[in-house]
């Protein structure tokens, strides 16, 4: 299997705030349709201006091969540290709204997509419901999460 490639682009990685005021959350983001890096930049701008979800930090972007359904383009993935006053359920509804706003259409499992946003961690909470599992059940198995997560460390704010 091919290994992923890291991309360091404007805003990825980026430090947008120095503190957490409410609840820290790690979001995984990905996509493989259209101009994904431009979409990620627009997502960062949206999160930087939102009153209830504040972007704190972003990791570099990892280009990596698809899994599950393999007959599709490579994915671009990253992780974001955000600070929120939304509950886990409210945050889930918010990220589903953003995916739809950015053109996500759910056709089948592991299908190509414009934008995918997963809630990887919500503070130290553990939730297991039909519509939401936190921490994300497969985060440790996915290079698309583990590698960018590694780069969310403190040193990035010094770049």
C-alpha cells in the first residue's frame, strides 16, 4: 500500500487561538472531489468566524489512498482542534449541515465526497449511540487521522 504525503499549505497547519475557553474537540476532515485544499481553507474561514465553534489549530494535510471503495481518487485529510459551546448532538448537526453546504451527497459507504467531517474526540467524553460514537470508533486505525493528529502538537504554533 502507498504511504500518504504531507502538504503544508496556508492555514494548514495553522494556529488561530492560543487558548481553549469551553470544550476542546478534534474534528477529522477529508475529501477527494474537486479542489479540496480550497474547500478546507473555506471551512477554516467559516470556523474562525462562527460564534459557537472556534477554530484553534489545524494540522498539515495528508494525501492518502482511499480505503473501502478503491475505485476513486486519493483523499486529502487533516484534523482540526476547535473550541465549542455546542453539545455533542448540536455539533453533529452542525457538521452535517456544513458537509451538505459544501456539496456532500451520501451515495454509498466510502463513496467519493466533497467534504467529510468526523467528530474524533469531544473533550474526554465517551458516547455510544446509533447516530454518534465518541471517540470515533476507528480513529486509531486510520493514517488519515493519526498522522495529522501527530502534527497538532505545540511546536506548530512556532512555525
